[in-house]
């Protein structure tokens, strides 16, 4: 074991990592950079910055990054359809929308992210994935890993360890993929499961798959070893020095305008408001004073805001005026628990001082908020 550790240490010591360099002025050919940040919004902003600012005719780029717990949805996806938003809030897991297509992924520090930047003409994600497989094989020849026609990397012919997404610009392009190393699979499976029933949408749905961590197959591996093996293979293929440049995604002197890109990716309008139009048609099973009754809810949501709202309540369960005010207030508001909580609290203040009425109102509002 000691000998193995020494071998790993000697192998890793040959990798040169330097902080904060003007990486865009480096020699032409290829460049490997690694983020020192674990913030999902900052790292996604780096992708945008490189895509928008670097001359990829002169210099192809491999960007290596890792995130603290986050769920990242594709550009054309619906977060209410893709994940358990309530659980994300409880666990303080960030939700981000990237600018590429593809499905939803869970990130934590047990997950490596790789982004390959090229011109649009040179874009070739199959070659990128083959590079990753070659690096894994060089590190551990016994690993049974291969690339599928769907641009996934499978372990042991059945477990997905990497998924793919891409953004193709007019002249530039990038392809990014994940690599499951030691992610928390319990959290992964819990948060990537929406509890919302009756949702209809044309948004791009994710395709569920069996997953497995590489470290389950070989516990002697480390994330650093994998990052360095991939960087080394990239350097060999691009005939450049095996050199990783460390960058800070918050450094405006290095990445002018990066703060604005980061802020935009955090806004409600981007994360939720870019969701394609969808509808919710569901039935709330509510329990009140030992009796169970159903409340039918139908809503149309556009740009993350409630466009049409209908709530079918039992007759005389709420005063007609209060019910009408609730529907009126919800229409046009964000499909969001925080905003809805504020709305119903305001309405409750003008509600007649009746304990039973308040109990009924609170029960209805709690169930409505759970939908969001």
C-alpha cells in the first residue's frame, strides 16, 4: 500500500499546476485549465466566457472543474419535471441551468466535469470521449469502459459513468461531460426524482440510467489521479506540455465581465423563467377534521409564471370572494413557493377573523405551495 502511494505521488508530481496565468496568451495548439472554485455558477460562467472570448482557431481548450452539491439542468428542460425542488431547498443544493442541451445531472465533489472547446468545424464529441476512455485505460488497464452511440461512457457494459451535452455556436463550440468518481448516489437518486404529478410539457426529458462510481470498481483511484490522467492524454494528443493552469473564476482581471455572467446564471429568470411552457393538472388529497376530500388544480405556466389558474374546491369550503382573490393573485405570479407564501399571507390578513376559516385556508395554501 505504501509503495502504491509512493508510485501515485511520483506520478502526480510530474504535473505542473500554476495559478492565475494569462491563459489566452499561451502558446497556440492546446491548453488545459482547471478551476479553483467549486461554485457551479462560476464554473458555468467560465464556459460562457471561453466560448465568447477565446480564439479557438489558434487554441483548443480543455476545462476541468468540480462543483459542490448542485443539480444542473439542460437549456431546454423543466426543473419541476426533472428534480425534487423541495428536497433541493431542504438540503441546500443549488439548482443551475446551463446553456447547452441534454439532460439533468447531479454534481458534487465526487464528480469531475470536463469541457472541450474547439471551433465548430473541429467539434467532435466522440473523439473527446475516446480520449477520456484512453486516459482511464492508461491509468487502470483492467477497467471495462467504452463509449456508446449515445455518447455515454459505460462501465462494465451497463453502468453509466459519463453523460454528454454540447453547445454549438456560429464559429465556436464546446462539449462537456461528467465523470462519476465518488458521487453520493443516494442523494443523486433522491433529488433527480420529481414528486409533481400531472405535469405536461414539451421540455426535453432526461433519460434515467443505471449509474456506478469508478471508485466502487477501484477504490485506489482518486479524483486528482483521474484529472491528471485526462490532462496528460489531452496534452499527448495535442502535442503540448503536460501543464495545467489554475484559474479563479471570480477574477475580473483575468476574465473581464465574468461577474455579470455569473450573476445572470443565478437569476430566477434564467434558472426557472427559461422553462418551456407547461401545464399542471393534478388532484390534491386533503385531510381536514378526519375527512378526506379532493381538490382539483389546473394551471398553465409560461416563463415560470402562472398564466391560467383553476382550483376546484368543495362547495362553500371557502367564501367565494376569498377563493376569487386567491386565483386572481396567483395568476401572473411566479410558480414559486416563496412568492406564493407571501401572497397567501397577505390575503390571510384581510380574511375574516374565523379560526376554522383560517385553518381551511392554511391547509389549501400549504398544499398549493407543495406543488412548487
